[in-house]
C-alpha cells in the first residue's frame, strides 16, 4: 500500500485553522495570505477580488512584490465561495530562488478551498451585523418619531440615523415642490452642509420620474452621472435615492450619498436601505397622525374654554347690568354704594376669569403643566369630569414668583381635598377657586390664601350663610 500522506500536512492543518480564526473579512483575508506565504515559502502573497465591499480590487501583501504577478516564479489559484469566484490567491518569489513545486500548488489549492469557506463565513457574519445595524437604526427612528417633536425634527432624525447606519457622507431629505420638482429640505452631514439645503431637482428629470413613481435610484458616481442635476452633485460619489412612501402616499425622498472615491453600495446594503426607508416613512405617517390628534385635542379644548368663557362673561356682565339698573331706580345712597361696590367686584372677578381662560388657551392639553398656575388649572380640570362642569379659577398677585415650591405643593394638596369634598356635596352647580398671593395673615405676615367656594347643599358640613360652603387654606410666604 502506498503512503497517501501528503508531505507538509501538519503545516497545512495549522494554515487551515489559522484562516478561520476570525470573522472579520479583511482580517480573514490577511490570515489567508499570511498562511499561503508561510506554507509555500513565498516572499510575496496577495488576494485580489472585485468584491464591492472591499473597495474595488483589494491586494494584501506579506512582502514587497517582485513585479506584476504572472512573471516567472509565480503561482496563482482561484478562491471559490460557493458557486462564485471570489478572487484569486497569488504567490511569487519562492525563498531560496527555486520554482514553486507541484506540492506547493497542491497545498495552495487545499488552502484556497478552506479560504473559500472562511470567506463565506465572514461574509455571513458581516451580513448579519449589517442587518442588525439597519434594524437598530429603523427602531431608533420609530421610537424617536413617536415620542414627540416637530415635523422638521422628525425629518432630521430620519436623515441623521440613515447617514450613520449607511456610513454615508450625508443624509438628505427631499420633498416635492409646487412646480413638480423636489427640493432638499433637510441635510445631515459630517462636514459643512452649506449649500445643500435648498438644492432642487427640476421637474421632468429622469431621476425624479423614477422617484415620483416610487422606484429607488442607485448611482455609482453622483458627480458624473448625467441624471444628477443638483449643483452639489460634484461633492459626492456613490449614492442611493429612496422614496419615502406609505400607503401610496409619497412623503419625500431619502438620499444617502457617499464621498467621491468611496466604495459603492452592495446589493445587500441597497435592500436593507429600501426596507429602512419604508419603515421610516410609516413612522413619519404615524408621527404626523399623532401630532394631528394632539392638535385636534388642543382645538377641542379651546372650543370648550371659549364656551365656558362666553357663558361666564355674559352671565356676570348681565348680572352686573341688572344691579346697576336696580341702583338707578333706588335713591338710597347706602344701597347705591353697596351695589356699585358689588358691581366693581364682579367686573374684577370677570377680568380674572378672562385672564385665566387666556392662559389656559396657551397650554396644549397634552403637555404637563410646569407653572404653578398651570398646575392649579390641571386640578380644576381633573374634577370637571365628575362634576359635569369645570370650576372657575382666579389668581391675585404674582403667584408664579411669590409662592415657593414647598408652599405650592401644600396648597395643591389642600386644593385637591377641597375640590373632592365639594364634588361629594349635593346640588353643586358652581365651584370658585381663588388663589391670593397678596394676602396678609392674622399675625401680619405676608402669605398666600386659597379659597374654594361651592354652592352645594351644606348639610352637616357647615356653611357660610349663602347656601354654600367655603374652604380656606393659608400659609406664610
């Protein structure tokens, strides 16, 4: 029986093991050329490939080349990854000056076969990482868009995240113009974005026809492609232009240009970018719908406040007018003075109600109030559902600046309790809340006084003599 053992098998095993020790593709290629040079005694080894993910033709050396491969004293074998020829493994200039042997070629073929497996694994790993980055980017965009912000912030979020994930020089959003073209409205760049925003694609451009039809456009070199007509095209090289559309609605276009000379986008990157654009477009639509609902809520709340304000002002002015008419028919000086005093009080109270209503109109209902006045109004609004009407509130003095946070907290607690007690009383049709930051306490100190008055049946609670109940709370400032 002949000896089938291949000489140099232990070094081959070492080489085979070494090429599969890393999942990064550039590092794997370096391991391959290192192993090939070590295994055959070559002074020069290189891998050339046309893989677009490796910046065109990648040549990795272990020593200075003796000239162009293919001269005397060279050896080359193809590297097969599945059914595809990934590239070629070159050797040159064997140490000692001799030619490469048949054994060297046999070892190199064995190494190339293992290299194909290692490269395939590295590709799968890079694809998985690429998918993960795009998925994380899409999730981050969705989260950011659905947690608030303006329309301009939403577009910048999409442009910025896409630029980072795609490793692009810029992330650009274009939107349709009234003239039928498209204009850059948002740009996220690493460098100076000057001159980018405002650039337009004129109506009728072949690129625009594709985009308006919902088709992505892929460009190898923006600076030289005749389809590109913007004045900033000379800054960029490979690019993707992706329609942002959802449910047949075209929101705009996401463009991701790379610098001139950068590697082109791979088919995998193009596919993932299209999916990202679809997800971002859906998030933009949902964010716009959420903002529309919030605006509607604001308008509805303002309509309610306007109705309340109208009823309150009309009632008080009518009552004041009746008092003044009655005063004209009475000649008693004391009665006239009392009536005029009450009329003045009613007018002052009406002015306070109008000021409070105007303040409420300025507060979007979806926003948590941060001012003291806003927190008081939130408490009165909170009890309105149980009462069927909203208590009135008026403020005297600089309540925002005079009332410290600790006192404000105690006052709000007292207000909450008073409103809850008033809501439980029978026949309550009106509650008046007054906060006076100019009050003087019995001991002469400056203070704040909270008064909550309702017109409900007093029962055993004790009243104030006018068929209602008044709760008073006060504190020094």
